[in-house]
C-alpha cells in the first residue's frame, strides 16, 4: 500500500491541472466565459464545452461506469451551465462550480436507479502495452469500487483529480472535516484490500 500511496502523491500535480487546480489565469479565462454566457454568448459556451468535455466525460464516467450515460450527463451539465451561469459568483474556482454540477447530476441519476445495469469502470490504460501495469491499475480500481460510495467519490476527487479537501467539500456539499474522515477510512480500507493477494476474492464490507 505504501507504493500505491507514493504513486498517487507523485501523480497529484499532473492530475490537478487536468481536473480542477489550475493557474489563476486559466480560472479567470473560464470565469470570463461564464460572464459571457450570462449574456447569452453562444461562442462562449462552445469554447467552454471544448475546454471541459474530455475532463467532464472522464469524471462522470468514473461515477456512472457507463460511456453512454457519461456522454448524456456531460451534455446535461453544459446545458445547466448555460442556464445557470448567473448563479456563479466567483466565490470558488469556475472548475469547482462546474464539477459540482456534474457530481450532483451523476448522483441524481444514481438515486433514480438508472445505473443498476452498468458495467464496472476500467482504469485508464497506460500509453505503452504494459500488461502488468494494466493489471495493477485494475486491481486498485477493484479496491476503490469496494468502498462505500461517499468514500469512493472522495478518493477519486482527491487522488485521481488532484482536488484539495476544500474543493472536494465544495463539490460534494459537505464539511472539510467530513472529507478528511472519509479519506482516513478509505485509505485504511484500501491498505487492507490491496495487501491481499490479487487472486483473492474481494471481501464485502
């Protein structure tokens, strides 16, 4: 598990840029796009869509485990951004506000029972054909999927998207202390699960 933790910490910086933690200049650019969207500037929503489509798709896919549902949800999220841009006050990063919309939409979809038939999500495959690396990533994701939903989502936001505890709390509408508690229990359970032989059957909690 120590190797797992070190690998995740080492990758946090790169993932932060892709998912939410970005230079102030980029945040200002996106905030400016939202202000233009309030004025019903269609070119602004088109530009924001291009900036966010890939990141939002990856995010909601990891929540829904379905390509078709993820694609539908990304479109829903961008429609909500178009309709509700005026509610963005700049108290948080534009990316935090947008990812918060995506998280709530995915949770609403799950609460309606539309994800019961979905297949498990797969980890991103490495650029090179390294079967051992692929199997290792799959093993980690199998462990993540054994966590309670709140702990799983918090871990994905913090480790795989590089968000801070504060940003994660804002997206999931809970306190920073709650995020810290979820991460504490998630780390403990992942250490136990990942310490098991990879041929062992996952244990239900």
